[in-house]
C-alpha cells in the first residue's frame, strides 16, 4: 500500500483510502491477533436499526414531556426485546 501510495497524488480517492487504513492498521488487524474480535459489525447492526429508523420521528416529540414519554416507551420496548 505504501508503495502504491507514493505513486498517487495526495488528493486521489485511493490515496485517501490508503491513508485511512494505514492510520488505523492496528485496529484493522486486531482480529488476526485475538480470535474473540469479530471481523464485521453485522451482529450489532440489527440492534441499532431501530434507533436509526426512529431518529427523525423522535426529533419532533412535540414537547419536553412528549420527549420524556417517548424515551420511557423506547426503553420499555428495548428491554422487552
């Protein structure tokens, strides 16, 4: 990667990607050293899907009281899951 990076201009998209991965190399290769580390975050995504889908709706709860009520309901639903 470093060899190819030297051939690219600094603003090239591939150069940006190479710089990104080289700066985080220890994190990217951690799963090779520790078998408990998952290679992807697929297991976490279903848990976060509800938050991402409801974010826009929860932004407009109507009032502070409505926001507290939505917070309580969301906590109850997540706990029940």
